[in-house]
C-alpha cells in the first residue's frame, strides 16, 4: 500500500511537471465507443489561431491527438473532446483520465449533439464520487477576456433547449467542462462548413478563447 501511494505521488508530480513544461500545445481526445471523435476537424486549429491572434497565446497551430489510456495525455494542459455518438472508457482509460485531471489537466467536452447521455454514464468511471454541476452565469469563465453575461452562447439549435455549461470540480478547481446544447465546435469550424453569420462564429470563438484563457491561468 505504501509503495502504491508513493507511485501515485511520484506520477502526479511528474505529470504536473510535464504539463507545466509543455503548456503550448493542446490535444484532441481519441476515444472508444463508435462516436466520431474526429468531428469538426477545422474547429480546434481555427480556435488556436484566434487565441494566438486575439488574446496573445502562443499555442502550437496543430493540435495533437491522444488516447485516454496513453501516458502522453500528461503532456497537454488542455484536452478537447467532441462528437455525436457513443463514448466508452475502459477501467484503465478511466483511471488514467482521473490521474490526468487530478494532476493539473483539463478536459473540455463539447457536445456536438447526442453525447450527453453517453458521457454521463461514463463519468462515474472517472470520478465515482463526483457529479456534473451547472456553472452559474457569474463564473469567471464567462467574463474574461470576453464578457458573456448570459453564460454559454447558443451557436446551433437542435432541440430547443437552453445552452448549459456543466463542470466537475476537484478541491474547488474546475477540472472538466461539458458544454451542452451550444455547439461551440461548429462555430469554430471554417465559415463555409456551416455558413454561420460572422457574429455567431465570433461568439463561438470568443467563448472558446475564454475557456482556453481560464485553463491556462488556473
């Protein structure tokens, strides 16, 4: 038991150190279950370009791809996950994700429509003692560097539901964000993909920049 505790402490220290050293690249999560983890291929590169131009970040232009079971996950301070369908984590993947998040990492899941029920059933594998908590509109993630007084913006309409931002906390630190009924990633894509008005795309990109800024500052 003592050796196991030491191993976890050392892993956490190592993971935190790696996250600090490699804070200039972010990644997309390649998960199992049949869902299209590769959806919105132009979204994250466009968000990175926007952040580097508009808020002074210096993120590598091409995001990495990482699997939840890989030790490579600890190299990235921010991991993005999206798709429409099923999500599945093996016990090993769930444990690795848990250690990543508790070691200083951050997971943003942008529901591209249809992910909520699938991910919610997988969440207890990662955090058996935690649940989604809705972020209030006064949360700092909606205030800096761009102000969203009404909270998460609506980018694409699906079921007439209001957009919601759900979070998971560890010791008052937001470690996981699930954006629901918003479709931020669609707004980040190249304009010709969805033909969204520029104002709608700008809202999506600004909200994405707020998420990136929040993660890198906290």
